């Protein structure tokens, strides 16, 4: 008799509980305003551009150093 009380819920019940819990968690989320989204997007784009320039400069320096090294070796 104790076995039936400790029985795990079936797959359908677990899936239902998952979606019910997920829906409840989504109601707790504080979504950003349109102004915050635009501001954050702008910040991301600026940081990406700075990073692209930085990586491009490092690539150019590394290319020149490798080219110089190959000229000295050959």
C-alpha cells in the first residue's frame, strides 16, 4: 500500500507541471522598457565596433611581424 503513495507521477503529469511552472516563472519576469532596450542595443553595438577595431589592429600588427620574420629568415 505504501508503494502506491510514493509512486512517481506519469510523463503527462510531469510535462503539465513543467509548463505550469514555466508560465508562473514568466509572470515574475520584469521586462525592460523600449528605452532600455534601445540604450542597451546601442551600447552593445559601440562595444562591438571598438572590439572589432582592436582585434583588427592586433591582426595587422601580427601580420606585419610575421611578414618581417619571414623576410629575415629567407
